[in-house]
């Protein structure tokens, strides 16, 4: 009896691997095209680090006219969550990182290299595991979990490296005849890879991000097919990346130590390995110490957080590109109006140590992104967000034409306002433009230099009776504010006041502050002229009368 007999007993129905090599031919793409993937497990929410990897993978495929696909690695079915795949698909869609191929919901997919769900590729893995057994490169292992644990305990007691290798690999040298006899007797088994490696030998590897790295060779006889018949991640990813034509594996650097094993698997299977690019994790500053963003501790670790807060997907992507390549910030400064898709991402320029996640910086990027949107776009996006997360704001925004007038204030000019960093800010930013919210605001008026109530009343009364005309253009309106300042004994020009401060109690800016605060209850607002144009004469008069 030989290895082929053993392979036929273990996998009697498995096809020849040539069948799959023909079924999944080499992709017909231009030279240099990158084929990459996002390959999460459906075990919970999508982490911002996963989105980061997906964004980079999508970008590289786009830049080279390649392919980006979504593969679901669900071989550990005990950890799966309900609708886990839908959650992944929706998260990618929300951030416009949709794959060219792969799963499109829990059960459907698109593309010619599927199935894109590993649990549905069992027969493919069996074919390649059978091939390895026929080559004498894999074998059945009859060790029980208790026996494996006993081996580990002995290794730990002897203070030697744990694992199933060398003399500790009890089933490695079982003869074909004995293995067949034990299988026919009904003994349970798994399939292990027979590693040709030695730990005292080194391999040299070039990681696209990390550069040249040396590792000890892999000598572990890892499990490739588990007791449930499904493959382990290590084996499945090698088979899948080969058949799906993956050229670059973009993944977190926690997988860096697996490179010797993965390269060995590709070699023993006769496959050309992909290039590996290991991304440093996104870190957080925690009281002076850097640590990884945590699913348990940090709400911003979950991709869903950004939707709940109303941070536009474009802002999140711009920020992640900034983390990916520090040159993005300068590019954006020089190309303020270009779409981010025109920026060329370079893996070689990615940081080898983890970038710090900075919420302040993200919100600053978000302010800039929102400032470039039209009033209509801001209305649509904030209204959609409000319908899900803020009923009060949704009620305010029901009058679309008025809301767009409000959002149009100081928008569309060379220096648009940057007061909104997320849709959750909108209500606070515009509430004074709505009488119902204005009346609810019981905070004291934020008067600054001019505090005397009598003077305030006089300024407002004189403005309404003598200077206000809703038909004035902006220059005429401002000229009248200057005239009002002069009549009240204040300097008409700020520079005039600065030259002779002893001659005036204040300047035109102090007068306009009184008009602003009396109208909005706030010292800082966008352009006062535009606010007045939107509120209209009757509402202005009513609000000014209430402070008398």
C-alpha cells in the first residue's frame, strides 16, 4: 500500500486538482494589475482596522486596473454571528468600498472564482489535501485533544518550544498500512501538513511594507483539515489565494509571524506565492501609552460608530488615507478639489509602526469635507441621518426649502463655513434659526464688550427703527451698521478705534455683536447679514422686541 491508497481512503470522492486548475484559469489582466481581497470572518462587527485594510486593497486594485474581491472566511463556524456576512457587505457598501467579486449578501455572490464563502469550498480543499497526502506531504493524525494537550504540558515543563513538530509529532511516522488500518477501524483523525522545515534554518522574505525580514523556517506539522472536515485558515487561504489569482495579500501585522508557514504551504502545493503586505495596527493614545484600538474599550473601533455619529464616509476614508500615506496630507493641500481617488497610494510608504488614531484630526478632516458639500447635499445627508438617529432634528428639517436656505448661509464661496464636523452637530449649529428651538434656549445671552442693558436696548431699537431694510444688499447693510455705530458714539472702523481707543467706548464690531447676540443668543455664528436674510423682517423684529 502507498500514499495514493491512503489518500483514496481518506478522500474517496475528491477530484484531481487539475480539474480546479482548469476551472479557475489565470486571470486575463494587464501586466502589473493587482488582485487583492478583503477576507474577514463573520464573527462580529467590522473593525475600523478591517475597513482600513479593505480601503487599501480596493485602492490598489483601482490604481492598477486590477480586481478586489470579498471572500468570507467562515471555517470557524462556532464563532459566527447571525447576519455576519450582511454586516460586512453593508459596511463596505456604506463606505463605497464595494468589491468587484464575492459575496453580495448572506447567500448570493458575483464573480467567476467562487464560491467566495470558504464553508462552501470543502470539496476544493479536500482535493488539495488529497494531493498533499499522495505526495507524502500530509498525513492523518489520530492524537486526541487530550494527547495534544499532554504534549504541550511536557514541552512547557521542559521549557522548550511548544507545538506538534519533530519528535513531538507522534503520528508523523506512522506507516501507511497502520494509518489505513486505524481509519478502517473507525478511529477519529484530522489531517496534518508534514513540514519539511527546520527551525535552525532561516528564510529571507521581502514584505512590501515591512521590507526585508528574516524568520526561522516553519517546522510545525499544522492541522490542515479539522475533525469537522473543514480546513484551517492557513491551508484554506493558500488554496483560495492561488485559485482566485490573488497577487497581493493585505493584512494586519499580527499575521507576520505566519509568513514562514504560508510560504512553505505555497511551495509544497506547487503554487507561486502572492506578495504579502502587513499593515501596522491603528493605535490609540491611552494616558500616554500607545495601544491597539480595542473592540471592548473604544466605541470608535466599530465601523458602525461613524454612521451613528454622522461622520461622512468620505471623511473617514480621507482620514484613513492620511494614516496610510503621510504624503496624502500635502497632496490634498495642493489638490483641494480633486477626488481622493486620484491620489496614488504606495504600500512602500506605509508606516511600519502603528499610526495613532486621532479623533480631533478626523473631525477636522470631516469639517473640510462637509464644507465642500452643497447646501442640498448637506440637507439630504443630515436629514437621512436624523431620520435614524435624531427625531427632533428630523422634525426641524421637514421644511426642505427653509432648511436649504439655512444650510446655504456662507456656503459656496471661497472660504465656506467649517462649523459642522458630523451630522450629530447639525442641530446645535442651526437650532437658533428655528423659533421653537430658539425659545427653548434658556442660556443667558453671550454679550461681550457691551453689557449694559439700556445701551443694548437702544442699539437694537435704533437699528430696527432707523437702519433695517430687508431689501439692502450686503454692502449697504454693513454701511448702515457703521452709521449706527457712529450714532451710538462708537468707531465706524476697527482701525480707527485701534488708532485712538481713548476716543471711543468700542467699535463697529461691538455693535454688530449686540445685534448678533440679541438675534441668535450666540456670540459666534456665520454671516449675520445672511442670517437676517433667511429669518426675515417679522421674525427679526419679534426677537429684538423680546429683549426690551
